C-alpha cells in the first residue's frame, strides 16, 4: 500500500522544491513549508533563550527570590 521509503522521501523533497519555487505573496520574502518557522524559532531560542512574557518572568523571579535561588539575567532579545 505504501511506496518504498526512499521513493516517498524523494517525492516529498520534490514537492517541497516545487512549493518553495512559488513566488511569495506580496509583503513576504519567501515561501515556507510546514516546520520551517518552528525550526527557526528553535534555533533562535537555542542561542537567545526562551522568551518569557514579562508577567511570567516577574512571577518566576519572585519565586526564585523566595527560594533563595539565583534567577538568570535576561539575554539577547
């Protein structure tokens, strides 16, 4: 019922190339496929840390102070 894995991967790779060859919509610089925004966000988070909303960061900072645990300084963003 299924194609061999190598054939399936080749077909998916071709489909991705075809999609990425489509001109981007006005106001955009490229066409992304599923997973690309998440991969980029993960790579950025690996370097800069996970962004926290200010109220959450403040709550975690207070909790860290109550437990006498050093709260790391914000980085990057």
